[in-house]
C-alpha cells in the first residue's frame, strides 16, 4: 500500500530549503574532482558507485530549480516576462561558456609555448583549432566545437531555451508532456539524432534532445508537488530503488562493466552511453534521487542552515562552476607537466576546492554590502517553495 508524502508542519515557515543548494554544491565539487583525471580522488567520486555521474544530478537539479524559480510565474500575464528571464539566463550561460572556452584554450596554448610542451595542444579537443582555425572558431561560437570537460553549459543553455515550452506543457498536461519528452528521448537515442559538431564529425557530447527528459522529470515532479501533489512512497518502491542502486554498484566493479550494450538492444536501452543518456544511467539517477526524497534520514543529511559552506556554494552555482572548470584545467596542466603522488594530488584538489569556497563566500559577502535587506530576502522563499522537498519525506507503510 502506498503512503503519499505529506508536507511537514515545520516546512511551512518562510525559510529557504537548503537541501537543493547542498546537493547542487556536492554535484559541482564532484564535477571538479572528475575534471582532474588521474588523481586518487577521482576513484572516490559518485561515478564510481553506479551508472550515472554528477552530470545527471546537475541536470535533474536544474529541472527542479527551474520549477522553483519560474513555476508560479508562468501564468497568463506573466509568461512573457518569465520566458525572457529564462532566455536571458540561457544567454548568460552561453557567454560564460564562450569565455571559459577561450580562457582554457589560452591556458593550454600558453603552457605549450612557454613550457615547451606542444603535446598539450593535442588534448581536450584543442588540436582541430591548430589545424583548421577559421572553421573551428565558427564551431566554437555556434557550439559545434566543444572542448573536453567544457561541455555542460551548452546543454544547460539549450535546455533553458526550450524551458518555456517545457514549463507551459508540463503545467497544463504533465502526463502527456512526459510521454512526449520520453518519446523524444527514445527517438533521439535510437536514431542518434543530436546537434552536430562542426567542423569535426560527430555530435554534442551531451545531447539536449536526450537530456531534456531528465530535466523535464525534475521539472514535472517539482511542479506537481508545488501544486499540492504527493510523491508516493512505499516499501516496494524503496526496495526496488535500493536494489537497483546496489546492483549498479556491484556491476560497475565487475567484469560486466564496459560492455557497449546488452542483448543486442539499442545502446539507449541496453547500454551506458552518456551522450544519449542510456536507460540504465537514467534509471540510476532516478533511483538515487527517489531514495534521497523518500527516506527522511537520508534527506535530512542535506538539510543545513543557510550560512553553511555547502549551502552558500550551491547558491552561487554558476560563478563557482566557471571557476571550478578553469581551476580544474589548470590542475590538469600541472599534473601533466609535473605528475605527483598522493600528497601532490591532495594539494591540487584541496586548493581548488578551497578557491571555489572562497569565491562563494566572497560573492555572499558582496551581496550584504550596504546593509540592505536584499541579501536577507534572497535567503527566504515562500513556504510553497520550501515545502516540496519536505513533502517527499513521508514514511512508507510498515
């Protein structure tokens, strides 16, 4: 028997729910560590415990965040303004991506020149720029050429461009919207439909036509709860999710891992492809998220005060992500020039994380200058925004 999740009374107060900020912060820090490959810490991140990785968590949280930010604003009379705000945010992400790309290319080129390490120009998809500069520059501006480890912002910007249609459709016909979204995911995966690279062959590393499904699941779930809906929680669903998560943990550390696809199924169904978000990856992030939402003991681990370092880091996600990307690229160059051991890796990773926290705290402090109430207002949101995660914390029928 299913027990619906009901709002906690203490969540009706006007206070920001920091769990989304904390989860976003953990995703950002995980992405940073994963973007410095070869260190001992890379073997300890989320991707080593199942089929999905921090990118799936980031996109799911992004869908939830869009519902929180624009769900109540996307009504007759306010849709145009909400649409323009989402598109403006997409523009900010685009500019951030271009600037980050240019900084990273300049970094690798500078080290290649001044440290006499030309082999660096063959890494992270920079080599085509050296061979085919005019076309690659066009590709960078049109997002057809993306550097390795610098390909999350394009898909997020594309999703935000599509978000007004998503919000409108999900708000009016949530089930139909998810069916259409899932069909698009399936069609794009089976027939490999994705934005093309330019001038190099291939597709975007993260296909927005596939990843929109995960984004819309987060969007739909949060809009559903904000309208007073409930997330069903029972022992069978919890047991199934836990079983899948444990099976994935065993799978990725067994000889089974590494197979392109199973039973000759399309890769999007039986494989683990990241570009088209294969079904095992999608189910894994949904299972993990369900356990976080359904189990109060787990969910409360991420509840902190608004001034907690992780809450502040997650709140300043875009500048922290940009800084983390550049710092990770610097760390990559340093490990290539001067490979070190555990102590060296520890210094690099800890210094990079410390710089990201320092930036987040600086931005938080900057918002309080002048003693205005603006910063305090940003810390609080109406109860309906805080309630959604709380509504996902009912107990299963025993």
